[in-house]
C-alpha cells in the first residue's frame, strides 16, 4: 500500500511539475532564472567568505569548520521549525490526509507518505541554499568529490534529521495536548526550542573558542577537538561540519566516521519517528481533527440559531476576523512579533565596540540586513497567501457589486502600514549599539520605512503571479514554489539595499561619526517603493480578475 | 452491519451528538435527516473514523471502528459531501489507485473499474484528467469509487450534490442494488423526496439527539406533504 501511495505521489509530482512548465512557460523560466541567480550568489558568497576567513582573517581550518558547524546548526533549527508548521498543514489538516484516513490503510503508511510530501514541500529552498553553499565551499578547496559526498552523506541526512525532529515534536505536542491544552503544549515546546538554541549558542561561544584556538597559533589548522564542548556531540550539525573538516584535510577515516554518525542519527531519528507515528499518529490525527472540527461545528450550530449578517462586515474586517480566527496565523504572527520584540530589546541593550571600520560597518549592515529579513519573513508568511486565500469565496467577491480595487487595497494597505511601522521602529533601533549613532538614525529609519513598503509589495507581486485559488491552507501557500521565488527575489533586493547601506555608512564609521550622512538620495528609494507598490497593484488586480474554473 | 452504541461527541462544553444509538442491518437503506448544525456530519465523521467519539462505540461488521480502524474500514465506503480528488490524475488512475488501496489485485481492479465506470456512465471520461470533470461527473466518479470494492457498509453525506436527473436515478438504482446485494447504506440528505424514494428506515437528529426513528411508512404516512410537515414539527 505504501508503495502504491508513494508511486501515486511521485506521479502527481511529475504531472504537476510538467504541467507547470508547459502551461506557464514564462513563469517557469523566471523561476529557473531566480533560483539560478540565488544559487550562484550563494555559491559565490560562500566561496569568497571561505577564502576571506582562511586567507585574510587567518582563522585556520579548525575554527572555520566550527563556524560552519554553528551555521549548520542554525539551518538545522530553521528546517525543523519550518517542518513543524508544514507537517501540521500536510499531515493533519489536509484534505488528502482526511481522504486517506477513510481507506483501509495503516495510519503509519499515511504518515510516511504525507511526511515525504511535507519534507519535499518545506525543504526545497533550504536544499538549494545548502547545496549551493557546499558547492561554494568545495569550489574554494577545488574538491568536487567533497561536494558530492558532503551533500549525500552529511547535508541530506542533516536535513532529514531536522525534518524528523519537527515531525516528532508535532506528534508529541498533539499527543499531550489531550492532557494539557494545545496552547500550553506549544508554549512548552517553544520554550524548549528557545532554551535549547540559547544553551547551544552559549556553550559554543565563538569568541571563547577563538581565544582558545589562537593559543595554538600557528598550528590552527590542526584538529583541536579537545576544545569542543561535549554537548556538541549531540548535534548532527557538528558531525556534518566534522565530515567537511576531515574530508578537506584528507583524513578519510575521520570523514567516514563523521558521515557514519550523521547518517546513523538521521536513520535513528527516522526510525524513532516511524515508531512514534505507529503508536501515536492515529490518536494525534483524531485530536487534530477534533480541534479543527470543533470550530466548524460551533459555527454551524451558531448559524443554525441565526448568525450575523455577513453583508454588514466590511472587507477589511472580514480579512481581520479570518486572520484572528485562524490559530496557525495568529500563533505564527505572535511568535514573529515576540522575536522582533526580543531583537529590539537586545539592540537597545547591546553595545558594540570594534576596532576595525570594515567590521563595524559590516556589523551595522548585518543588523540592517536582519531587520529586512524579518520584514521579508513576515511578508512571505502573511502577505503572500492573501490573494490565494480568497480561494473558495472568490465567487462571492466576483459576483457581488464590489470594486475589486477596494478588495485588493484592503489586503495590501494594512500589510504595508504594519510592515512600515515595524521597519521604521527596527530602523530607529539599529544604530543604538554603536558609538556616535545619532546621525545614523534618520538614514536607518528611512531605509526601514521604505523597506516596509518595498518587501510586502514585491511579495504581493508574486502572490498575484503565482495565485492558487485551490489551496486553502495559508502555511502551505506560504511554502509553495511561488512563495520561494518571492522570498529569493526579496532576499536579492535586501542584499542590494544592504550594500547601499554599507556604502553610505562606511565613511561615517571611518570618520568616527564626524562624516555627514547624505540623505539627499533617499528619494530614489521612495521611487522604487512606489514602483513596487504599483507593480503589486497591477499583478494583484490581474490575479483577482482571472477566470475561475 | 453498523451499530452505534450510546455515541456522544462533545467539543468542549458543546455537545454535537448525544447518546445516539442505532443499528443498521445488511440490506437496509437508512436515511439520516436533520437541519443544519444538528449533528449529522459529526456523526458521519465519527462513523468514518475521522473523529473519535467522546463516549460510546461504533461497530462496523462487529468490529470496534476506533479500536481497529483499519479492519473496520475494509468493509466501509465513505462518500463525503465535499470529496477529495487528485485533480491531476485521470478518472481511471484514480479508480485504480482506490482499488489497490482496498487490496484488490490488478486484474480484478481493472475489471471492477470498467464495471463501475459503465454503471455510473463515466467510461467516456475515464482517460481525461479529473480537473476537467464537471461537478456532476466528479460526484459520479466518487460514487463509482465507493461501490468498486463491494463494501458492506456505504456511508454517504449528501449524495445528490451536483448530480443531474439521470445521475440521480443511477445513484438511486445502484444504492438499491447494493442494498439488495446485502450492503447496509447510511445516507444523510436534506431532500425528503430522496429519503422517501430509497430509504427503508429514517432517523431524525435535532440538536444532537435522535428525535425520531422508524420505517419510512411510519414517517411519511400519507405522502410528501405530510412528510415535510412532520419533519418541521420534529425539528422545531
């Protein structure tokens, strides 16, 4: 049965992919170009950064691979969190999962088939990113074999481990939400996640490691494993980084042992996930269905007793109510806002004193880039699905005497207002960790403000181009192919904006705050923002007017 | 064939189904009627094992459906009001996929696909993708898929959605035939005329409770007009 399920899923993947290319050739070419640029950019950045860290900064191979381990850990955490969200949408609240549960199939087989579905769905972007990064790494060391083996033996098992952990957490949360509420279970998991990540980063203090390693100068390319905290051994990302270290230094036994550990962890987690799914999936599915159906039943009973008149609800209020009544939307939004709050708090509390102007400017640019990344994340997660989410109710809008322009504006304008607000606040706070920062505030706030218009608009353009009125799940829409393209294009724009910021602030930091920051060209950004908003309007309106089947 | 024993389903403080007991024998067509929000879909989802009851037992062919769901589902066919279909598959591929999931051998599955396709008149459309099907054609396909493995219990939620008069007649004839061949049919509908046409027994649920159960004759008395009056009396 599992064979039949997987065979059908692969066939569907092939059919949908083939059709996407033949029906939307232009869109597909654009996607391929975007993906290729992004992949090449990642490749080039990693190759350059590897060269810079090893040759210019002279950190040595060991320290470089420990930084690699830290980066891989961050990727690992992101993939597992993303997988929790997509797995819930795909394995529990999806129509196909419901259909399969009415057939005489072992629940664990449904779980495996849907897990693969969600794995392919949520890990595509990360896979491109990591594969390009590995290629950049191998490009620097002129060792193609390391890239191929690294992807197969270290990176793929790492991504699989992250996805398995995400699904295991989801199963456990749902299982225990019978005893404690879902909200409490999610809070416990969030606290554990945040605690675990904080502990990992604290135990792996790069500054301490740097000091410890430098005591061995000039033998800093040697394997200095005795300096690693023992807690590292539990992180698969550590072993993946070790594989690259050993493969590059031609210690093949070390590389094989590290690869074996990464693969064993992945296999172990996969088996554990299957065992847990075998035991808990059916029950977890019932719990999830119960929670999802509960709202529907209550609503239906309420409407039988005489519901409220929908005509009186304005478009804006309707969108707001739908957003607030969808727990996955409100929960994810709250988490992102809390993260932004924590980041803001840290910005105000942090003080950065660095001797090198290049590094100070880089630190400021990085903070700015992270601000933009937060806005891009918010936009991809919440703005991108807005048009597609009209889905099943499109017939109502199209058949009512409603101006579609108003429908579109009720979606874009609130998004822009919220993100410009967040962008401006983040921009205002960004310079505060630096000395003599006051002069940077207007520049940084204005950039944040315009970023708040540009990013949601860019994302909305793609939300219109790739609109899918058949998908009803916001999480799945925001992890779709089109959302990935919108994320990549936004990241590209973010990089351009960040490099402009770098250029504009380098002289300021070099002059220790005596250089006057030029604001006269900010109007160009305003122009770009207006153009993006106009394009968003054009493509959004086009999406609202397409023929409905 | 289907036994609901003191079945209750609560969502927090809200009771969707309360202490529902039913017994449907092979060959019976049981009409489950009730106004919107009465608990019909909740009941049907509990029978199809998509929801777990708060208390009570669902037995399909004497198998506890929530203790041994896979065993119980071998005898069940469930047609929801908004069925899921793989849009990119052709009708034939979809039917074959379902047949294989019910454990049918490839040869038997092919024969069965051809048979039900002829009955439900989807044969000319069989090689076309489901995304090209009309609403009625989809309904025919899903009904064909439900009948394909000769289930002992057929549970159908609102079967007439999108069916044209010819499709509706085919559905009625096939439901009667399935019942004659020993299947038990549990059908929810808002169309009292459909219940009158095919059901041997009806149950009326209102606010989660079974307010009437009896033969079609006991319910309908002197005809359709009386049927509607009686229904409104029972559910107001």
